[in-house]
């Protein structure tokens, strides 16, 4: 009866990535007049003007290509150049499964360390900076897709930056110790790419009208997971001042033991001996990518359990990522970083297996609860039924999965951060789309909030549905996100007063057509499964 809900299946499905790629009629390049030349630390760049006076710069390198002898290693420093680099096109997306949501013109490459930005001016206004980390787990996704276009947010007088970084086997292969100190942190190279991008922002963003001392990192799903890791990494200290985790709180990573075993399995399959950098550099990228599944299968018995763990995903190396995320509480180094964090009410309705799970009987729902929470099942089963009146048994199963995969980790991270000085603001996305997929009503499903926050919902009608609901939601959520980036508080006229989260009241903003604040929503379920 139990259904395999592997994180890779759920978070890298073609359906997930396809929704995020949206309408394929969008062009990757918006043709416009050249912008003034901007002098960055490494050289001169020129972008393109966009409607309503916006400046866009796409395909800006923030580190040198991690190819050849630099494969699997931390991002190499950017080398200065002569002349003017044209920043009018998105650079290549990271290596990933072709067609899994990518646009027809999207190309994939190991040479993928690019960022893209939108700004209202190249003056000294020092606008708040918002750096976006895309979803797709640690394996798929690209920021050059229409859902992530930053022009709408940039119109709110912030600088928006989106980041391309290494994924899957290219970003998270932990080579064994026998490869030497240069590969000590190879299992977290994809997150170190993001650190390098944030360093570029700190060094250069003022030239693009941004404030290097007012940077907010935000991300959804896998992007929220990447941000969870950044909050626990010493190298990221001081590179951003605020954080927003959307449906992606992560409390685990691969153990070093598993990471090294997986790395050894990979090198065995591609036929490279320990320490043979030259041989490794010459292996075709396609061969490495295709070897992933065989390597994973080879060490399946060692695979850890946990949200986003297992597979080619970040590894605790003891240096760049010193410990499991939030192990023992929130790190003291992030005590002054305000956090906004939340999830969607019906996350699991989005994923492929939902079409099967929604058909479960009452007995199957109860068995699912007993398997997941044997000691709490007698109380949890009626608590779930009471919390979701009118839901059928299969729909209740989906709500249990929603809690296990997203909501409970969100609560745990909020609880830990609430013990620190900087404020935490908790939300839940409740607005329900009327769309259906494979017979499953999307409701407030995973990732529906992304085009709402970005204001790109018109390119995502297949996902968010018709009508003015998405616009009404965006008119609330985008200003709240921008206000948080500006001041560290989400206060804006478009929503009710939003108190900070604490362990006594647990105030939570419920985003809907008429948003409201609740105290400890689903409190009984929380007490039973989160402690």
C-alpha cells in the first residue's frame, strides 16, 4: 500500500519543471537599446533597456567556468577581461535532463555560473537587493524561465538578481578523501557557487543602483533548501542581511560517509582513478550525467533519509557546511538576520503521485498515519480529520504528506529562529487555484506562490488558473516581500498587521483573497508531529 515518494521523483518531475517554464511563447532575449556601460570589478558590461525604463543585464559571469581541471571544485575566481561584454542574453542553464521544463531555446552546460539582474537605475539610489534561488530541488531548474523574470519586482524600486549554479552530479559530487584537499568540499560546490554570486553582488551591485548592505536572499522549494544551507555556512556570513524561505526549509543533508561512497561509485563507473585530475577533466559531461542513476543504485543501502537528502545533493563536509543544518539550533552567526518563512496549505497536491494518493480509502489513510507516526496515530487521525473538514481520505493523506515534507520543517526552523534577536514572520499560502491536474484539484499547491510573488502569473495561467485571483494575491504578496527586503518587516498597506512569530502566540499570516492572521493554525496537529 505504501507509495514511494522520493524527493527526486517529486521535485524534479517533468511536470514540476514544466509548470515553472510556463508559456513557451516568451523570447529569451528582449531586444532594446543598449544600456550605459557599467564598470564591474572584473571589466565593463552593457545590458539592454526594457519597457518602463528598466535596465536588464543577463548572463553576467560571477566566477570562471568550472570545467576541465576545475570540474567538481569550488567556483574559480573570475578573471578580468578587456573590452565590453554584452549582457543581453541568459547564459547557459546548468546541466540537467533535457526537456524537463526547459524552454525550446534553453541550452545546458557545465559552464553555467551566470547571474541576471533587473534595476530601475544605474544611479546611487542604493536600492534594496533581492537575490532569487530557483526551485527544482538540487537537480533541476533555471532562472532564465519566464516565471522568474524580475521586471515586475524591479518596478517596486528594488534590484532583483537571479542566479544560475551547478546542479545534481556537477554541483554535489563528494569525492573521497583520496582526491586530496582541493576536493574536500566538492559535495557542496553548487552552494559555494551561490556564495560566489553573493560575493559578486557585494562587490558590484552598487554600480547597478543596489545597496550591498541591504541584500535579501529568497528562494522556493529547492531554492529554499539552498538558502537553509547558506544560513548554516560560515562562508556566507555577512553576504546577506535578510532571508525568505518559501516551501523549502531543510534540516538535513547527506552525511560525509554517504557522500564519499556515492562519489566513489561515480568515479568507478566512469573509470577514473583517485587523484587522476587529468582523466576526470577529460570525461565527457554527458557520460558523467548519465552515470548518476547507476551510482545512486550502487550505494542505495547507504542512502540517508530526510527532506532533500540522498542522491547527488549537498554533503556535510565539516568545513564549508560544518554540521547538519540547524543541528542544535540556529547558528549564532545568523542571530541578527530577520527571516520570513512559510509553506502552502496543499503542497502535495502538485506532485505526480497525488493522482494515485487522492484515491486512497479511509483504511489506507489511517494506515499511512500509523506508519508515519505510530505513537501519535490514535490522536493524529481524528486531529487531521477535524483540521480539514470535508476532505476525502485521499485528500487527508496528501495533507499528511504536505506536513511531513514542508510544513513541519518550516515550523521547526521558525521555532529555532524565534529564539534569536531578529524577528521571524511566519505565513501560510491558502489561496486556491481552480486548476486540476490528472484529476487532482491544485488548491494551494506547491509553487503556486512563485508567479504570485514575481507578478508573472499571466505566463502561468495553466497553473494559477483564470480570473483576477492571481492579480489580487500578487497585489498583497509582492509588496509584503518588497517591504521585508527594504526594512526587515513585511508591513505594507495591502495586508493586515503582521506580528512577528513567537513560541507563545505563533502568529501566522494566512494569505488569501482576504488575508488574515491566525494564532498557531493547526496547533493540535503541530503538537502531535512536531513536538
